[in-house]
């Protein structure tokens, strides 16, 4: 059994969002995501379902063409294959519990790496 909480795992990076994995298997990955104001996970479309539960702060979650403002306590589910990204509001940290199933492949995360390299939420 794995137990933890956002307070125990909290770690921010001023250059990019940071994560702390709580569990990883070939079926699912569970992690905390920590975002400084304005930080983001670039839009990408892996073949994984995503569940986001906002632990604190405010931001937005992209699901396909839709953007949803989120705040503490909100839960968002993005189906596999839909474009998704997470963006913390300016001036506010965002902490979220993220569950992906199955975990994305390294190739599916190439747009994330490219978007971070370019500083673009929506890499082309």
C-alpha cells in the first residue's frame, strides 16, 4: 500500500512544473504535480485516460478544444486520445493529483518536452 499527501511530497522548481510519482505500473501512474504561477504541462494527446484532482490553487485544464477553469477540489477527467494540458494561473501556485492509465509512452511525451523547450503551452 502506498500512502502520502501533497504536503509530504511538495517540491517546486522555478524553471518548470515538477512531479512526484507515488505509484507506477504498466496499468497506471499516480503522481502529484506542482506548478509555480504560469507553469504548465504542454498540450499533447497520449492514449491514456487522465484524472486531475486540484489539491490547491487555480488554473485551467485543456480537453480537446475545451478549456476548463479549475480550483481547489475540482476533478477533471480527460479521455485517452484527447488533447490535454494543464496551466497554473499567473500569480498562483497549483497543486494537483494526477492519475494516468495506462502511463504514456516516451514518444507520446515528445510534444511535452518540445513545448517545455520552447516555452509554449500549445507546441505545434
